[in-house]
C-alpha cells in the first residue's frame, strides 16, 4: 500500500524517534487483548486480517508514562511538565501513529519527512481533530503551572524582594537559573530523551522578560538593554564556577542553598 | 516531484530525529548542492556522521578500558543507520515510516555463532582486554551462579556507561544506541562465555534473569566497588610525577570524597538506611 508522505516538524520527529525504541509490538498485543472490540476480525476465514493503524491512544499513554519522571522534582516538576506538554501540542501524534507498521499487527498509511515550513509548526491537526491549546506561549504554560504551585510561592516572593521592579534583572536571574537547573535536573531525574529535548526547546523559546513581568507583577518602562546569556556559561558547571548573579539566582529560586 | 514513503528501521529514525533537532537539514542540502555542482556522488554517511562526531564531546576517549567497549556497541548501531534515507527525509526528497526488523531478519544477520550479534561483540571486547580478568572475578563472586552472574554483568556494564552520556553536552543518540545494544545482549550466554562453559539455550530459557530479589544488593555492591576503585585510582593518579601540584590536589580531593562516600554508605548499610524504601 502506498504511504502518503507528510511533512513533520522537529518535535514530531523527536517523539517518533523515541517511540521507535519502545516495545510497540507487545503494547499493541496487550491492547488487543484488553480491548478486542477495537480490532476487526476476519469476516471470512480466507480473508486477510484487516490491519488497522497503530492506536494513537497508546502513544498518549506512552507520553504520560514518560512524563512521570518529572514528578520526582517537587519544586519545578509541574512547571517542566507544563512546558513539555505545551510543546507536545505541536507534535502530530496522529501521523506518527499512521507511520508505524508492525508485522501482522498494524499497517502504515503515512510516511514522514522533515519540514520547516511554518504550516508544520502549527498545533497538530487533521480533518477537524485538533491538538489545540488555550495557552498563548511558553510563558503562559509555565506561569499557569507555577503561579499556583505552593512550594514556589515563597520563591517568587524572594525574587520580587530582590529585584524590586527591575524586570531585566529578574529576567536575567530566571534565565540563568533555568539554564543551570534544567541541566541539573536532567542528571537527577529519570525521563526519556524526548522530554529533555522538548523542555530545552521550550526554555529556548521562553520570553524571560515576559515571565519576569508576570512574577514581579509589573511592566517594565525602561528600554531593555540585556545581552543574551550563553548556555555554555552554565551547562555542566558546578555552582561555585558560575557567575555571581547566577549563584544568587540559584540561592533564591531553588532548594540548593536556601534555608 | 513525488515523494515516496520508504520503510526505515529504529536506528535510522533515531538518527533522523537527532539530525532534525541538531539542524542538519542545512548540511544535507549543502551536501546535495555540492554533488550537483561537482557531479561527484554524495556519501551521506560521511557527511552526517561527521556532524555527530564534530558536535559531541569525547565520549569514549576518556576511559581506555571501558571506552572501546561502549564505542563498539555504539558503532554497531550506527552502522545499521540507512544514511541515504536520513538524507532524503531531511531534504524532503522522500519520507520514512517505521517498519522494525523482525526476528527472522535478525537471525539472518551475521551473529558468528552467538545468539545475538551484540553478545558476540561484547564478548570480543571483553576477551581481548583487561576486562576479562575483571568479569571472571565478578562471576567468581557470584559463586558461578549463572542467573546472578548474568544480573551482575548486566548491571556492571549498564552502570559503567560513561557518565557524560547523561549530560546535555552529549547528543541523546549516544545513550540510546548504547542502551539498545546492551538490551540486545544475552547476559546468560555472556556469563557462560566468561565461565568458559557451554551455553545451552534450553537451560537459559528456564533461568529468570530478571528476578529482582537480589537486584538491590547487587547494585549496592557495584556502587561500593565503583567508589572504592575510584578512591584507589585517583589516589594513584595523584602520585604521577608529571602533574602539577594543583592537579595532584584535585585528584586527592576526589579520592578523599570517594573514600568518605564509601564509608558513609557502609554506615548507612549497617543502619539499614540505604534504600529508598527505608526512608520515612
């Protein structure tokens, strides 16, 4: 059967590549035993079994299981999960499911190629079924999870007291902290590579000034003169080797040194 | 121009996922433009895998004993990538879908008489290096119990994987390829090879290698062994005359930390406070 080619963005290919490493055959077999009504049987003995596409619900289950690893971080786990879930809205899960061909189990209807056209960067959709989101951007996703997370309330208070109304300073602290913390979390928490890759993408796209404005509950009236921070200044570095302002950020925002 | 869907194995799709996220579409397009310009064939494997080497820290070079083992396991998987498919999919010339290689196709692979190619590969690396003595000692400690020996070997090689694999500096594809190779090793057969006894697949089928009852004790033993080995190794390195005093001090610091950690864990063991289930 001809496979319909379809463009896929980087996030889709990342999730697809991770799924390929999972035991999809066993998962399919277990699902068939658990929900036999979803798998059509041969009407006549001489007919080939009608092969269906891989159920996308099983992919959603895989993803949910994968995100459990973030729960081990009581402080920023929920915010990180929100950022990854926001990124997952851009993943075309339907077409991933249609691109999986398992011997005598599922038929692939689709094949994927890498596409950077903005059309493929929209939330995944097909025939009216949309993976949509009410969130405007990464700041929205992060703040929705972090604003009401009790362990972080004190952290935001300290950040407000430290920065006053200086949005640029708070943005610098936030960016430095999360560049360091995401690296730190990756070494501690058990989660598949696609979770960290999607989190990294979300953190790169984060508007730190917008997030700082939300936390400080203020809008900056001064022109921004911030120079961008370089990830290399933070990744893999012990805390004592970081710039002073980054150490200050870590003290305020994490459990590493705060009392 | 019509785009065709081509079947691809897991390794190819993993590499494609990494290549897309690493921005290699531009590299693939430039390589193709070079082909058109010079009319010379394009070696997609050289172009794309060179980018992997170029963008990665030294993963295997830092450990002269274990490095070659993991490099062999990684290279085995890399050789299974169909780079022409990756190049096409990156450029949008063709598309790919997953069709994993079935059991019969794997049997057709050249296993050299081992139950899996990965088992043969790992045994080759062990038998031709200092690791042979180490693994024989490990099996001796397991009192020649095949199941325990298989567990010990599996944990040993899983835990000895370079720590740099779990850092953002190291592309995820290294860890994934090595994990795939380790998962395909027949640890029962490897135990037999280390013990130099015949391997019987029928007997192996009755051995439940994954029994977790003694897994905790084994992991703890391996952790303590690693701490003690590093305490000794860094202590020895501090005696190397070519190093500056600062380097010597760093080695001594690490050695002391390993010793402190070893003693701390031993105290926790005596107080039955080693495992998470002991936490209140």
